[in-house]
């Protein structure tokens, strides 16, 4: 008795599979190309280990806290050049600016101190030093009230400072290892990330009372709030995710997957776009605030550790700790704010290090949507699998 050989796929089917595999690889390659096409401008000449960044939308000045230089670098957001270096306290770890007054607040983590800089001064003069708690490591400003909020990591507390008198008004106990703070100037609510509690404390800015604790992801390390929508965004460094919290109900809505070790986050209050710096991947992720999905990713500097957004221009600034640089992702002027008149202060203080501005990628996507690189990887892998199957089948047919 003769055994029947198994049915062989037709030549047409094999040809079709070859075409599918080639298309998958081509599509995957094109998605990688789109991913790499986002323009990024790099500013060098900042200090060593920049770990904090803030922008004054009224002047366009960008302030960078240089942890290992005990220094703040001032960058002109229009020219992307460093204008000045300001000596502050030991190990500056974070910076915030009040756009209404021009005052800049720098947390000196090893001095248990906050340095206050007059950003309206031609010399960027230091006008005050304020003693706070043990190892301060985060700061936020409510421009409506002028209150300044400083987290004290080793104390599990938050210092509340009057911006008009530069004195500590009160100290509020919070969770374990508070590591990031944001404030909604429209509601006065303050959001404190308790790093080792996997939690966000919601605090009333009028009573300084904790209203609720919201559980988020593993090892939350950064927080930002959209004052227009009330949404709160928390970067969870061990989960590779961003938790989205409804600020009106203090409920966790969703966790959005991003890249490795998200360590900083910022929001454009005009467009609602959310920007996440992924420390271990050197990638800036953009999340759409309506769908809570990743819209695009941009390759930036090494070990991005802080994010600031200029709502007037839409530009995003990222401090790259290991590169001693700042990456800018330029944005289009927002229609509701593009007519704002900027008052750029002059400065007579020269930076001690050289500065330069270069374009890392000058090509534009030209309206093509930016896709997550995982999509390109999936397409390439699919193409390879299909191609492997096709050639294996052909080899089997030839053997028979």
C-alpha cells in the first residue's frame, strides 16, 4: 500500500506569503523611520548632572538645576543658548518658577535649603535662602496664591512657603519618602507622590489637610497636573507606566504603558498633551490626554531626568542627567496664547562653560502620525516569522 504524501501548498500561496513577509518588514522599517524623524534640538553647556528644569512662559527663560555643580544654568528658550550660571546651595535637585512674579525656587538637597532667585533681575540675583526639612528634593509653585511647596524626603513632610515673605508658614506630614509634587492653581489642590508608599496624597491648599490617598503604580517618581481638565498624571518608575487620576473624584482611571523607568513628566495645559521622560531608554513619550494612548516617541539625551513645558510655544524641555545637556522638542505656538508678549530679561552674568545648539534630527514628519516603536518591531518580527515559514515549507517540498 502506498502512502499519500501530504498536500503541498500551491506556488501562488507561497508567493503570496513571500509578498506579505516583505511588506511587513517594509512597514516595520518605515515605522522606525517615522519614530526617528521627530526634530530635537540639543543645548550643551549646562552644568554637571542636570536634575531639575523649569520654564517661565512669560520670558521664555529655562532654568536648569545642575546637581553636581551647585549651580543653575539659565537658557534662552528662543536661541537655545546658555545665558548665565547662578551659584546656589549644595546639590540642587529641583527648580520651579512663578511666572507671575518671576521668582525662581531651587531646592538644595544637601543644604536643607531653598534658594530664591529673582528672575526679573538683570543679574539673576539670589534674594533669599530658606531653611526647610531634611533632604528636600521637589518643589512646586501655585502662581495664583504665591505659595511654594517643598518636599522633605527624609522627613516625610512638606514645607509650605510664603512667596511674598520667603518664610515657612507650616510643615505638613505626608507619606513615606515624598519624591514629587504638583499643584493645580485653579483648585488649589496639591498632589504629593509618596515614593515608597506607591501612593499620591491629595492635599487641600487652603487647609493643608490630606483629603485622600490614591494608590498608583510601583515606585511613583514624578507627578504633573493639567489645571484645565483637572487630570493628574503619575510616572511609576518600576511599572513602566503612567497612572491617570481624575482630580475631581480622586479616582485612578487607567495605567498607560510607556518605556523603561519613567522618571519625569510634564503637561501642556493648552493642548493637554502629556510628556514622559523614560530614564533607561532615553526616550520622550507623548500621551494623548483624550484617549490616554501613546501618540509618539522621540529619542532624546542620555538619562532624561526632568521635563518642563512652555505653554506659549508648545516646546518641551528635557534635562539629560548623563549628557549634561537639555533636549528641546519644538512645538507650534498655541492659538490661545501665541499673542502673549514676552519680556526677556538681559543678563550680565556669563556662563562658565561653553554653549552650543545643534539639531539632532532636522527632518519633519509632515503630518504623518507618530507610532510607538513597538509597532514597528512587531511588524518586522511578523515579517521574519512568515518568511521563515515560507522558506521552511519550500525546503520541505524540495526534499519530497
